[in-house]
């Protein structure tokens, strides 16, 4: 008898709840700053009182699926590949299970968190179970990275990556297809591109948008360097008193993002961004992003000859 994807994923979630959801120092700080030192019995009573708005905030923190939870559940999420109906069914099954989650504090203490149907819905929604990587892109990640790194990138794609429109999928597919052993900072590059694609308007073409972003970053870096030079000759307080408004521009962060943008453009097109001068040339007729990238590859080969 075939086990449904919802049942497999439900079992993984219930196993995780039983093993324990790891908590961080932020949760401990919230408890201590809000309630002071609580005995285990007092904490159990607090969690049972859902009428208290502060209890609701605490439960939100305790049940928020952090990175460790996302990594644990990603294989089951990827296998299930739920759609909207599957997500609703999973939520109903989790709510009907009438379960509780075990929270594991940084000091090792464990306590139970009863789940309401609303808690189950919020937990499932935060797992982003319908935001699945295209099958071929998931396979390319597994081929180009070791299992742990491929899994971590799949988690980034699910929680911080784009909706997989044809143009986003084609762009990412092309980038992964052009990666080589010499591509610098390949993991950081893919993370950067996933977040970049997530920030694009739905109908924007990724490559022109990335080239534009590269120009913006280069301009920001120049301003950041000029700002550092100005502050070296004066000080921040004097500049403010003189009426100067200095935006926060952290040169190392901008420089790192600029390097990733340039690496992505170079990896995809074979050209350094500064070599991309404006020109008009007939490149044939293309119907999708894959065709455009193929035309660019053909043009690069022609120039090299």
C-alpha cells in the first residue's frame, strides 16, 4: 500500500516534535525579561493559558521552525512536493493528531507545548511546503554540491528563494549549468542569486536586472569609499552638525555583493561586466530565456574565433 506524501511528511513532523524543537538564546531572553524565573510547573501553566497575549507571543517563538528544523524536514518536504490542497490536508491531519511539541532550551531543559489547530496551521505555513524547487534544479544542486551543502541550498531556495517562474527557473538552471570547479564561492553565489531572484518583480528578466544591480552596487561602493575618505579627514559628529546626511554604506558588504553579482554575470555570459558595452546586433529569434542564453553563448564563441 502506497503511503501518501502527506502521511510521510506528517510522520516526519511528529517525530521532530517528539525529539524536540531546539530553541535559542532569544527565547530564553524573552521568558526571563517577560516573566522572570519560572519553575517548570509555572511554565506549563503559562503555556496552557492561551488567553494571555504574551503567551501567544511565546508560543510563536517556541514553534517557529528555525534553520535546524528546516534542514531536518527538507528531505520530506522535497519528496512530498505538496500543492495548495496537499498543504491544507497536511494542516488538517496535524491538527487532528492532537499532538504537542517538545521545546528544548539551550540549557537542555525540555517542556511540552500543546498545539491548537491555529498553531498547526501556522507551523505548516512557515514550512513553505508548496514552494518546491523545480525537479531538474534540485538535481543540479545535488550534482554540483556535496549532500549537506545541497540540502542547505535547497532550504534557502524554499524559504528565501523566488517563486519559480519560467524566467527565474531558466536563469538559475543556466547558472548552475555553467558552474565549474574554479567558480569562486559557489555556495555563496547560489545563495545570493536565490535571494536576488526573490526580490525581482514578477515580470522582470533576471539577466538585465542583475546587470543593472551590478551598476547600482558599483555606484554604492564608490560612495562608500568616498564617505570613508571624508570621515577620515573629519568626524561623524562634525559632519552631522554641518548638516551633512550620511547614509549607512558599509563598503565590505557592498564589495562582497558586487563580487558575487559580477561572478554570476561572468559565469552565465562569459564576459566581465565592464566589457558589456552597449551595442545593437541581430542574434536571431528566441522564445524563452533558455534561447536567449544559447544565443549569448553562440555570440561569445563567434567573437572568440
